[in-house]
């Protein structure tokens, strides 16, 4: 029965019970953390062979080049071939870089700001305002980049099939709108995968700015909980067919596949976009860490090697996600005080609580020793206009801690909802 349907006496009885549960929770002096979507050590252990690769004496790539030396801005073909096969992009349209895709995103946008990109008439810094579309809830570190550059961030809702394209097609009629963020598969934090129709609309829509770009951050393309890896749509082809070949900057990395801090990041795009990127990247540096790229190529073997590894991750992650969903349903389902996503992959569950109570839930959890990602962090500048959303990241703690933390969070969600009703 919904909380609102309870009569006054029943509500008071429930409030007394939930307050008692909360006091018991606090008395446990917990110290639990559900904040960042990092892999657990058990997951990191899956790739420990990398620590011994490419191995003494192995420093020549398939083309016969010594990977210990400077050079090869594009990255070695051995890893680009595996990755191109995995994400369905021709190897010539793919660069392999150092460990962080976020670094590449930061570069692409900063360089467009400083110098203009290959379709710009002028650097973006010369514009009175640069506007950027931000699907919400979304990834806080994306929003931090566009905030740092002083862009005006315009939010659009993330719907069940991707960002709201009706809103977007209107917004891009403004030439000050230079781009947008999107995580197309198992998105952070909603778990949503963008539908083919939405992809086609984004690829074909007319934009007033000729240098408009979509950062297509496919960070979770192969991070599935099931045995079937969904098809990864080649947006570069779709964009080319739609007559907008330069629209997408496609990102991915091995961060949540091998070791998060020492993986390989990839950038796929049109030849023109890559040439522009190389013209600046070649000044910023001489070439990426190719020894690490060779190590990864040897470790994976081929694209199936990556998929097989993701199945091992799934075996560790799935029970944690199931535990979160089961506790949310058992503890909150009947009261109608929260909604949550049930992702089939990725790293997050997005939890919507009663409007106006997300900050209170976060405080109650903090006071009970459970650290949650700050309410609002999935919105630009951390401002959730409805104070409703909390991002749950169950990957890092062991499963018994995930259970304890989530049971505590459920108590906090109920208590905050009851407090709001009590006025
Ligand atoms: C959507 C998204 N993109 C990028 C990253 C970071 O990627 P990288 O480690 O390649 O910089 C994350 C990490 O949480 C993420 O969630």
C-alpha cells in the first residue's frame, strides 16, 4: 500500500518502526561506501596476468616496430584491430591512446575551445556563449568538463530509449549549441541503451552550428550482466549515410575491463576528425604508451577474449546488482516512495526518491555511516531541480557490505519520505 494511502494511525505506527530501525542502524557504527563506480579487487584480479605482459623480450608489435621507442600517434595496430572488431569500427578510424578516455574528451573539447575544430569558423572561445546539451541524470565528470570551460549546460531528460530527441532537435537550431554528451549503452547512471531510432535522429538532425559534436562515450559497451553482448551500432556509418560524417566523437576504454588506472583508451571518428585531432595531439606528445597497448593485445588475444573476460566480470557484478534490486523491492516496493532502474549492464542503478528528499536521504545515510554519491551529482553543477535522484554504485564493496548498506539506504529513503509527509 502506498505511503499516501495509509491512515494517520498506520502512518504513525510505521514512522515509529522506521525511526527505531534508523536508531539501530546508527548504533552499528557502519563505515560503508557506495559512491564511485570502481571495479572491486576481485575484478581487478581477473587481469593480473597483465602485470607480467608483454614480458621480457616482447617489445615488437605485429608490424615489426619496437614499441619501446617514441612514435606511432595512432597506437599499435595489434590492439586497434581487436578493438575495431569489438566495437564495429574500421581500424583506420580508430586511435588507441593512453589510459583515460576522459583525457581525450577533455582534449577534444578544450582544443575546440582554444583553436576551433575542423568544421569551426572560429575557436569556440570567441563565441559570446557556448551551450552544451547534457542528458540527465548523467555522468558527473562529463558535466565537470563543460562546467570548467564555462559552457552553459542545458539539460534534457534521459528517456527509456535515450536522450529526449524532440527537445534536442529544437535546441540545436541555436548556433551557440556546440555539442552534447551521451553515454549510449548501459548509461551512467540510468543503464539506458540508446535505440536505433534515436541514433538515426541524432546522426541526421540539422544543427545550426556546423562544428556541432556529439561525445559518444561508449564506456560500457561490453559491460553486460547477461550472456548476450548487444550489438554495438556503428554510429560513424550512420552519420556518414546521413550526410554528417563528422558528427560523432566516439570514446571507449579498457578502464573497467582490465585495470582502471592503467588501461588503454580509444577514440574513433571520421578521417577528417582524426586528422584534426592528430594535428594537435602530435604537438601535445610524441605517442602513447605502446608497451601497455602490446600487453593488452597479448592479454586479450582477440575480441572474443574481451567478451569472455566481461562474462567473468558479470559473474562478480550481477549478484551485487541483484542484491540491490531485491532489497529496494522488498523494503520499498509496497510504499511507492521510490523508483529505480533495473540495468542489464554497466555500473550503476539510478534511484529516484520522493521529490525534495534526496539530500535528506544522503544526510541520513551519512549520519549512519553509509556514504552515498551526493544527491544531485548526476546533474550539471550538482543541482537536481527536483532533489530526487541518487546514483547507486554497488561494484566496489563485497556483497555482504552491499546488502547492509542498501538495507540502511532503504530505511533512510522511507524515513525521509515520512518526514516529508509529517511536514
Ligand atoms: C561514462 C563514463 N565515461 C568515462 C569514464 C572514465 O573513463 P576512463 O577511465 O577511460 O577515463 C567513466 C568512469 O566512470 C564513465 O562512467
